[in-house]
């Protein structure tokens, strides 16, 4: 069976993190994309985005299919990924929320 993967890539402190969601249902993947976007509300949306398919739901199946993804750390919790994303923005001076609170 075919699994659709939604993958967001960011680099924080020389480590690459990915937010990963997969499903056999494209509508669920679309809903996950919207939920992800909402989780970053108020932040600049600057990241690498990949959409692809494999025969399994796991991020490991993505890594097996394409060595580009090897060594990346998967984060599935939106709150945890948001924290990493804010650090990512901080590294580039792009965190407008933090700048407004100073």
C-alpha cells in the first residue's frame, strides 16, 4: 500500500530535525499540513517541505528510500517541533515574536 509523507526540515545547532506525518489517506495528510501550519501561527514560515510516498508509514522507510534523509531526527510532537522551530528562527534573527517582546 502507498503511504503519503508530509515532511518539514529545519536545521538547529548543526542538527537536522524533521516533522513527519504519514497516512494512506491524502485528506488526512492535508489536514495534518493545516494543523502543522496552525501550530506555527505568528511565525515566519521558512523551512524545507517534502511530500513523497513509500510502501510504509515510518520515517525509516523514507530514509531507506532516499539517503538524503539519513541522520535527521524525527519530531512528531507539534509543540516540541515549534520549540525547535523557534530556535531555528533565532539562529537567523527571524523570530519576530521574540523581537516584539524585547
